[in-house]
C-alpha cells in the first residue's frame, strides 16, 4: 500500500466529482431536494476552502474525513433506494460533527 502525492490529491477530487454527479442525478430525477444535496456536498466545499485559505496542500485525509465521507455515501444510497429523507437528515448530524473534527485537525496540523 503506497501513498503518492498524486494519489493524495486526485482521490479527494475524484470522490467529490462522484458525489456531485450522483447528487445532480438525484436532483434531476426529482429524488431529492436542492438544499439536501447542498447539505450533502457542503462539507467538501468547506474542506477545499479551508485547505486553500490556510495554504495547506500537503495533507492526507484524516479518519474523521473518511468516516464522514462514508456517512455521506450512505445518505446518497438511502436517497437512491427511496428511503425517507428523515434518515438522511439524521445521518448528516454525525457527518458534520466528524467533518468539524477534520477541519479542526487540518488547522491544528497546519500550525505545527
């Protein structure tokens, strides 16, 4: 298992494109609402803004970010399966808590 700088940069971008495409597909098929899709995609936007603002491009995703991403993927799966949006909202709570820890982790590691 080898980690390269190219892979560390490309993986989050590929994940973001995947989430964006699935989200837009759900939106255009009327299986989801715009603001729910925005809530699912917003942590990625905030993460990119934090990385750009603190100019910290030399990082790898933390366990908080990876777990939060899995929760977002689970929310997308629930939307595709047509399960109540209420459960997606419930999933967003721990996802945002994990992403908050990830953003805190980014800022703390940048200061070191």
